[in-house]
């Protein structure tokens, strides 16, 4: 499609020109087995070693601490399982934040299924974990702590260095901290204090299929996979030398460019954060406005199906993503947005490439209001809270949204809350799990009072829950 603005580099980044050049050259020079002693094998080994040194330098590691994996997910999984296995004599307790990437959560589920214990530490409304609270979750039998450098859905940067310092202060047998740096590597300096680090080349402009797992010297690590002599015994299998060379070359190039483009990207993101709520009614911009990735911004639109809005933006020439999975194709809200306690419906995530222009952002801001209005139009929704009727209602207004999926329960509430006078109660009956998150979030956005949840049976329903709201204005 011509004139497409690609605003989804948090998912994957197009191959950087430097990566393309390095890949083509390495296909000719680095095709042989780097473990062999003949000339072409030694040449491949030289290229592999040079790539390892480059990546180690950019990530603040030693070359012998760096191993290459098939991607960020494998790096996270091997890092977690290897550290947990290496410290099994200490205990089987694992600590992570509630907003980690699914690769962390699925590995944690596997650990728990195998008899391990978990503690998931919550975050504030900006998506940020409290360092002291995170460190306080560590126990004498804690084998590993996991904390992302920055959130993949809302861009909030986590206090990794603060957490690491608190863990180090706990004693000589400090709990190792695995940092998932997939979203920040190549864009921000690597935070200090990590024990294990995971990253993914296709997030910074390298080829897909290359990940990085770095394990500090002294960290007890025992690979959960059968022994292999390659990659320090941490990652079995034949290394893709040309792709690794390309990944290393692009990491160095992107780091240099990111330092130059940081102010430009931050200014564009700040423009989006400020203008979207001015242009589109009933929008919540989520994530930390200050401690965030320079290129990522996320907002949620009330009364909008996120999947429909993304499709409309695609037709308008914008490739964007969503942090929310509360769409017509799935009934599960985003675990990140749910943990933050923010709106989970109508979510849009923009992650801008290094070469984005101001004109592209201006065009996005120009088309967004009409697209959102088009998606909302069939609802016939008056977004302003209507004036109350002359006669105030004494009994609760009961809104039956049973059988209706996200975002319909909130839409029904918005349509009908004007039927009651300020101070009067409204009850929403719903059996969609997302309503438990979206109704309180809507109340906070609209200045209405959310008073909790009650059994649906109290209001004559045979299923679902009753959500209690009181109109304040």
C-alpha cells in the first residue's frame, strides 16, 4: 500500500539499511560452521566473535556473558528457567511485576505448574512498579526476580536500577534480577544492576530470529535444555552467523541514531499525548507521561471496538497496534491495562520509527477524530452527560447488559446515566469479565462514583455481576 505510515515498531522494526548491508556481506563471508578450524570456519568464527563484542559493548556486558538465541521470547524463557534451575537449592519462589510480557507470564505459569511459587507485584495507574514494594516481595527462598526495562504496551520505564540496588543491599547472596530489555535495547541506555538480560534484534532494526541472553559472571545458571557446546552451553543449536552479524551492526547504528533522534521523537509523542484528548472526546492517554520510552504513546477511546478502529486506521494508511485484546475476536482484556486499572477498550498504541516525520504525525492527528466518530456513529451516543429529568429517581436504575460484550456494557451506562439525577444510583448487570475493569475506569474518567460490585441475584439476575455506580453530576 502506498503512503503507509508504519507506527508499530514496538512489534517489529523494518530491517535497518546497515543490517541489510551487513547481512548480505556476511552471507558470503560467514556461511561456514564457526566451530570448524578450516579457513572458512575460522572466518565465520571471527565474524561471530566480533558481533558478540559489539553487542556486549552496547549492552554493557562482557563478550563471554553474551549468548545468541532465536529471539527475545527464547532469551526470556531460557534465562528464567536456567536461573531458577541454577538456584533451586535456594528455593522455588519467583517474583515478577504484573505487567511483564507474556513470555515471562507463560514461563512463570510453567514454573508454578512444576511446583514453584509466584508473587506478582502490582503497578500504579501509570503502569510503574514501586521499587520498595517489589523488593519487599523477595523472600529467603526467592530464586529469581524479573522486571522489564520498559513496558511493551504503554511505554512506562520501570525503576530497574532502584530495584537492583535494593536487592543488592539485602546481602551477599542477592537474588538475581532478570531484565527484559526487548523494548528499550537500542533506544535507551541499559539500566544498571541486571543479573540476566534479554533482548530481541527485530525490535531495534536487526533481522528476526536473533535474540540476546546475557548472564553475568557469578550468576548460578543451569540450562534447562540438553547440553550443547555452543553459545557457552546456554543455547543449543547452530548459530545463524549472518543474521547475528547484521543484528550487531544495526544495534550499534541504531544506538547512535537514537541519541540523535531522541528529542525529535519525544516532541512528536508529546504532541500526540496533548492533542488526542483535545481532538477526540472521551479519550484516556495511558502510561507515564515522563518516565517513558521516547517513541511510544498509547491511548484508549471510550465506546470504541479497538479492532474496528485499527482496521479503519489501516485503511487510512496507518499501521498501528493495540495494547488491548478486548476486541470482537477475543474476550480477554489486556493484562497490562487491567493491572493498571485503566480503560481496556478502544486501545491504540503508536510506536514511531526513527525516521518518522512531523507531517506523518500531523496527518494522523487530522484523520483520527473523524475515524473515531465514524466508529461511534452507529451507537447513537450523546457523549456529554445529559441534564437530569425534573423528577429525581429514588430506586436504582438497573441497566441489563447481560450477554453483551466489551465495550457494550459501558456504552449502555453512558447512554442511560442521564436518566437519573445527581446522587442517584445506577446498577449495571453484566457477565463480560471486561466490565469489571471498564466500568470503574469509565467512572474515574467521567467523574462518576463507582461504589463496588454486588451479586447479580440481588437485582433479579441469574448470572453475571452487578456494578454499582452513583451519578455525581
